C-alpha cells in the first residue's frame, strides 16, 4: 500500500484530492486535506500531480 503524505502547511483546501478520490481523502474541520484509512481504485499518482500546490507526496 502506498504511503500518502500531505503537507498541511502547503495545503490550501481546494479539495481537488477529495473530489478525485473521496475514498482516500477528506477535509478536516480547518479545511485541510487528510488521508483516510483504507484502499481505493484511484490513481494516487495522478491525484498528487493534480494538486495545485504540490502538497501530496506518494511514497
């Protein structure tokens, strides 16, 4: 399973990751993206590439 890291200082809360992959991402109360546990069929590399501020890293 891929290790997904979100740079909370870089995240601007656009929710693009949530829209692209709601099974793995969610927004917290402060409007910052968080990783949810579980699996998905999403292309996580594509989600990371689409983040406008490069806040998502897939390891």
